[in-house]
C-alpha cells in the first residue's frame, strides 16, 4: 500500500512538469534533453549569430527571440577557444582543416553560454570544459573530415561520434562538449523548479 501511494505521488509530480521551450534546432541539444528526461518543445530562434561572437550573447539572443508562452525558454551557444582564439563553426572544408590542424596536440576550451528565462526572470551562465587532442597527422585529419562530422560543429569535430578518436582527455562536463552544459542546466532547474523536473 505504501509503495502504491509513493508511485501515485511520483506520477503526480511527473504530470506537474512544465514543458521547457528549446530555442534551438540542434539535434545534439534535443538528444541531451531527451537523455535527461526533460519534456520540451522546439522553437527555432529568430536570431542571427555574429561570426565568432560571444556564446553567452548568442544564448541570450536566441532565448529572447522566442515566445515561450509563459514557459521557461532555454537558449544555448557553444564555441571552442584555443590559445585565446575563438573558433566557431567551419565555413567550409578548408576552414575545417585549419581548425583541426590548430587543435591537434593542443588543449582547448569548449565554452557554452546558457540563458534560461521566463517572463519574470533570467539566468545567464557560462560553462567551460577543457579538451586535449592527441597529435594529429595529415592522414588523421583527412580520415576524420571524410566522415563528414565536421559540418556545423564548433571546432569542426563531434566528440560523441568519430570525433572521440581525436581526443586524449577531457576535464569537465562531457555533455557540454556535445552541445549543452547538462550539469549546469540540472542545477538551475533544481533551484528554480524544485521537484518539477525530477531534480531537487
């Protein structure tokens, strides 16, 4: 009887969850929210990113461009920083070659800006994960680029795919490198909506 009551309570809390609005069409961010069992709808942001712009500014611009209808809106942007140089998404194959040659054998930072907002408040945060690549030969770069993962990826690689073969080690939130600082988001949801998403 006690277990039945507890189960009904858990189901009641699950039904009370507020659907998050994701201001992004990124399949990686969608997959991470699904992995975390966070209910969400996707609304494409009406925002143009500045080339090599600040990821927090981009996250804010995306989130503010979307009407959540009273629901919390999430905007995220991710860039790579190496030796103080901000690296966004490659323009073309030659640009992707340049990026991977720069990152090979080096330690870089993956920096995400996150904006979680409602009509009443905004949470603005940045999250950084450090990633070290092994030394890459020209053949390594050619083989990786042939896989096609570089397109639309900050730093021209996808750590959750074949890009894992380029990585020697990481320090920090792995999912931040994939495209969404999940640990940060969970902390914010637990603080702002305790219990509503199963956190806090």
